[in-house]
């Protein structure tokens, strides 16, 4: 896995590790956490940026996978999407535009 300027390859490998982590969660949680940790370290070491919705699936504090209702609590609070890790208690707030939410009304 050598990525100098090959961002497509980086994002592909990051996506694969994330999918493997989510897929292995029910069978083996330790293996799933290891895949998530490798994906996070890969993300931290490179300057390429994956999509935001994939990046938030890994806890910054304990580097474990965040699966809503299994390892994370997800709430909406005044313009923020709040992820709380059930493993370490770390809270991540991600801003969103409230006008987008109100379009469905």
C-alpha cells in the first residue's frame, strides 16, 4: 500500500477496509476493530480525503467502528448531527444545514 499521489487507490483501499470492518462486526468484533484501526491510521497518514459520510464511521478517540445503534448513538441537535461512541464516550458533532432537513415538510 504505497500511495504517493495515487488518491484513487487510497480511497479504494480505505473504502474496502471500512466495508470489511462493518461486515466482520457481527462475526468477530476484534477483527472489525482492527480493520477500523488500520483504516483510521491510513486516513491519518495521508493527505487525501475520503467522503465525509465514510470518515465519520470511525471514532477518533478509540479508533473503533461506529455503527448506529450498535456502537454509537446518533442524534440531531440544533443544526448538528451528534455521534456518541458507546465504547469510549467520545462525542463528535457534525454541522448540517437545517434548511435541507425542512424540505421534506
